[in-house]
C-alpha cells in the first residue's frame, strides 16, 4: 500500500495550509492511505524530512508552495524516491502545470491514484528548481513580492511588478548558452524555464516541456515601460512571445551574469547569485501526477 509522509509548511499561503490540513487528513482517511505529518521549520529541514521519507519507502508529499516542492525535489532527485504535491502556497505553479487540483480533496485523489511520472528538473549551481529561474527585473520584483504584506494571494505578483517597474532602468544581461553562443542584451530579464509557468499562473514559456531535457530560455529585451506594461497581461495567456522585444531559444546549459549583481529566483525563493550556471537535469525526478 502507498504510504505518505506529508511535509507541511504551516505558514504557506498565509496560514491557509495549516487551516486546511484537517480536510486533507480526512480525505486521506477516506482513501485508507496510511500517512504521517511532519511540520517544516525551513527548506533545509524539509530536505532532511524528504530523505527520511524516501528511506522508509514513503511518498514525500510537499504540502505548501513551489519553494517547498523544489526543496523536496532536491532531496529526491536521482533517487527512487517519489514526490507528491498538495498545493498550498501563493503561486502553486508546479501543481498547476501538472494539472494537480488546488482543492485539497481533489489533490488527494491524485496522491491516491496517479502513477509516478519521470520528469526533468533544473539547477542553479547545483540547487534544484522545478519551474523558472530568472534574474534582472524579476529579481527586484520577487524581492518586493516576498517583503510585502499589503497584498495577498496571486495579486501580490502584479502589485510587485507595477511597483518595481516604476523605478526600473534597463540593465545589461549576459549569458553563454550551449546552443546560442555568447550574448549580451540590454533589457529586463533572462529566464531559464523548466515547467514554463511562474508568478501565480504566468505562462512565460507556454510550450516548455519537463520531459525534453532542455530549458526554454526567455529574453525580455529593452522596451518602454508602457510597452512592458501593455505586455504584462499577455504573459498570463502565453501570447507575449509575439512581441519583438521577447525572444525564446532552448538550451541544456547556460552561464549567466549581469552588469550589476542580481539574486536569481526560482520557485518563489532566492536560489543563487549572478554569475551562475543554470542547467537542465534530464529524467531526474519521479512525481505523482496525472498523465501528461
């Protein structure tokens, strides 16, 4: 029988995860799934819990946001361990990309009945991420989103983008990619996409696959703030790639830098600092998810 270890961030989603935990436990009980609950105190703690769960033959279930899922994935990648996902954070982009429902009882159905899928992950200087690693405008935007307490839920990303845009000046962003050579652009951001979705449903790379061994790299080049603002809603639909100031190419690995230091963010958390190496890691993780 499938046994689960729920690795829970009680603070995820502004405390919604902790409040919904009894509903999850009740749903697991209806499926007669053996489980235990572990509350995390940090991402490092979550990694240790995931390693312990895998050693016991349990599915390590991330119940929180994308950052927690990425930490659990880091502990399980390259092993026979299996990741389960219960979305409970602000963005829940990894679960959204895998068609895992946001409603707790429906997500438990996936844990009970789905077969493991083998997916790619990616890494920044050895640290695992599942969604999109980006730097530049996105770095300043995410700094603000993580710091704000005024706006809740997915709207925090729109709020942070507008606030960041007000003071933004285009910057030199450089990279060397295995399929695109060395380049420097002046603009907003460079993003390396595994799942292709971030920021609470923004389809930055709508055709990105987690099963092709490649990263979709999106460049957002220099444009007026008005043009950038007009293009922002298009990202939620994935139609922004028609913009001449947006470029996409694919690579297995790229070395990134900038004319001023930037934190690199992935899955909602800081994962590195420029300069850094970002690369795809092929078929590295087993995940309970509906068929792709």
